[in-house]
C-alpha cells in the first residue's frame, strides 16, 4: 500500500514551497515583493513545472514501460522460424532482438527527455521573474545546508 502513495519529498514544487514556508521570516531570505512575483504566479509556475516533471511517471513506471518495449522485438523475431532468419541461431536471435529492443527503448527515452527539457525551457522563458525567484530560494536553501550540515 505504501507504493501507491506519492513521494512528496522528491517533488520539486513541494521542496520550493517547504523552503519558503520554513524561511520566509528570515531577514536574509529573498522576498517575493522584491522580485515582483505574486504567490499566484509562483503557484502557477510550480504547478506547470511539476506537471512536466511528472508526465513521464515514476521511475518504476518508466522501467516497466522501457522493459516491455525492449522485449517486444524478441517476441516478434521469435515468431519467425530460426531457419528463415539470416543468422539461423536461437542465441543470435536473442542477442539481435535485445539489441534492437534496447536501441528502440533508448531512442524513445531520448525523445521523451528532449521533450521534457524543451517544455521546461519554455516554462522558464515564459516567466523569467518567477524562475529567478525560485533560483534565489534554492540558492538560499543550499547556503543554509552548507552552513548547517
């Protein structure tokens, strides 16, 4: 049952909001008013950003999907008799099918990663002031962690 619950600690939006809530009273903490960012702008940005990060699913889901994709060529090549294939060997069929499957899965993963990066870049470009504020917040968090290990 634990596997069905989302892991909020890995959530980007949760991390940023947590830092803001914990340190907003700190005088050294960057203020939203200084960066001309409203809470609504921040929430919209974080929602859109997190939606892009979450669109590929969890690591377990990705592994399952890419594993199935990698095995599909094995099923397809095994549908043909070994004598009709150029290498005429069951072991070679296995190796070729897995190589093809892994290449297809890696290609799909590369395309998915490129799409995700492009969407994140577009979100950042559409709201540079919010992105700059979030970078200040995360830099503040990094400084806090360095001084308080």
